[in-house]
C-alpha cells in the first residue's frame, strides 16, 4: 500500500513538473504574440525615430498595443513555474549540499518575470493617453524599450547558476548532459551586448541592432525550448 501511494505521489509530482515546463514553452510564444501581431512592436521601433513618428504608432494602434501588453505580462507570469521546474531538477544535483545554485537560479529567474511586466506597463501607459504631447510618448517608449532589452544581469546570474550546477554534477547518472551547462554559459555571452545599448542609437548595439536585440532574442527563444526538452527528460528519469 505504501509503495502504491509513493508511486502515485511520484506520478503526480512528475506531472506537475512537466506542466510547469510547458508554461516555459508557452512563455516566448505568448510574448512574441503580444509584441508582433497585437502590438506591432516587431521589429522594434527605431531608436532615432522622431517623437511624431512614435506618437503616431501609439495613436493608430492603441487597442492592439494595450492588448499586446497584457500578453507580455502573461508571458512573465509563465516564466515563474518554468524556473521552478528547473530548480526542482537542480536540487537533485545539489542533493546533500546547501542548494545555493538552485536557490540562486530560482530567485534570478522569478525576478526575471518583472523584465516582462515592467516594460509592458510602461508601454501600456504610453498607450493609455495616446493624445498626450508626442515628446512624453517618445520618452515612455524609450524607457519601455531600454527596460526590455538592456537588463542582462539577472539572466547572467541565472544561466551561470544553471551552468555551474550542471558541470559540477557528480551523480552516477547525471541529471542533465554536461554540454547543457556550457550551452548556458554560451547564452550568457550572447546576452552581454544588450547592456551596451545605452551608448548607441544606431548599429549592432542599438536596441534594434543585431547584437543587442536580434541575437539575444533568438538565443532567448532557443534557450526555453532546449531547457524544456531536458527538464522534461530529467523529470521522467527521476520518476523512473
């Protein structure tokens, strides 16, 4: 009887973990839906656009922008259970030790949800009164894009914690493949250029540039799908 109850608990726990992982798969999809088809913010607004041009975007697409920002905030919420699922598997790596890397990853990843929510709130504030002076709308748009693209520090901490945990795994059957740790270190390197956008309005380091936006955006989406596949695999391995 006790064995049957234990097996049932393991099944339910695994199912919950996989459900959390699927929220991570949905996260970039929901965010992109809010940015592009709804808000029309993809590709990003050009940093050198005039106040009149930016104001016109908010005046002509007010409803879509407002709805799109709700989707981006939802994407931020979906990020939280995903990082919890990653932390659950990292705890297996740090079993018997103080799980500082697991807690670091969970804290940085959960705080990262604000990097979806805060820019969305700023952009929706710009769309709340689209008839305000164009210079104010321009300033809000700038703040939104900078707060959306520039923050890289939480991602650096989160991915470094994941990478360090994976490469330090000494279990007979590792929770994750070792190369996945180096993949997370590689992600860190590709996120760093976003921190330089404050110095540039044009070129690869501008908020719409190759190195500050397009490369990190591609890596951002790829990271969710790669990590999701291996967290699901690890959760099933744990249940078995």
